[in-house]
């Protein structure tokens, strides 16, 4: 019995879903999961709002090139995203909302846990605050079980300084009748090492907290985990509180 060689079928006869799995991010997402897609491809799926607005892949590449990374892109305001050529209000809103959901998801799991370590503080606010372009000073208000009551921003400063008086910091603590609080601020540079002003403010707060009989649990500075460094500085952990 003789067998004749059978040539590979032309590409026109390949199953449509196979071609799409090779070409289309949406099909690859469904068949292979998000880990198989690049950041640009995932971004293009968020930006793709309909056939009337083509070019999502190209726009995604331009956005990443302009802002350097997803981290840089996530720092953009809604207005700034809307002004980017090819994005517009609709795509900007989708992208802004996607980053907002990511930040909330990262903090959701910690809300019912004891916030009693800098690691917990970073889980709660690290993703959000390390994306800010200015320093933000916040208080994490805690109940008697050291569980979260709420977070309040006390002040928003410049790229390297956040101005606040101790009375502004204690005001939300007393307003919420909190048992304890953690003071948190970010360093937009990514380096969480404390400045002399940070040290002075902490010393003032320690004295005031004792006088007012309020538990200052910690002062945590948040940075970025670049070069493998710890992305926070804890005054309590280092024995300065």
C-alpha cells in the first residue's frame, strides 16, 4: 500500500479561532489568560470602545512610550488622559476607572485585618500613594482592635514636601473618636528615607499624643520597591517612635 504525501493545508483553511488566538488579544486573553498578554495588549483591551474608535493598540503603545510604564501612566489625571491624541473623554474614563479599580482591589483584602505593621499599611495605601506626584499626608484611623475605621487626607503638598500642623493631624482622630492612628505620607521620588522635617514632625506628634492620651501607632513613609529596596520606612520599626 502506498501513501502519498499530504501537503500542509493553506492558511485560509486554518480554524478561525486559531488565527484569532495568534492575532487578537481578546481571544488570547480568553484562551491563555492575562499572563500571556503584554501590558500594551491589556491596555488596548481597556481602550477598545467600539469599531468607531480604531487604533487602540497603536494608542496603547504611544501611551506607554510617553509615560514610560503603567505606573507612570496611572499617575495621569482624567483631564490629562482626555487630552492625549486618540484617547478622548470616553477612553480616558475607561482607563481612569480601570486604574481606580486596581487600587481598590489591592486594598480590599486588608480592610478587615489588624493594621499593626508597616507591611499592612503598604498593603492598604502603597499602590495608591506611590503613584501620586505630590506628597500626601494621611491618617489611618483605627478602633480598639486596630481595625480600619477610615482614612483621611490631612494635607497635599509639593513634589517633596507636605505641610501640616499637629492640630490638623489630630482633628480627624478626635472627630472619629478613634482609639489609635497611623500617620502616613509618601515620597514621590520613591525613596522612603525620612527627611529632617519628617523626624521633627514625628517627635512633635509623640509628645502631643502622650499629652492627649491618643495612641500614635506608627508613622510610615511610603516609597517604591525599586532596586529591590523595602518600599516603606517605619518610625516604630526603627525604634524612632
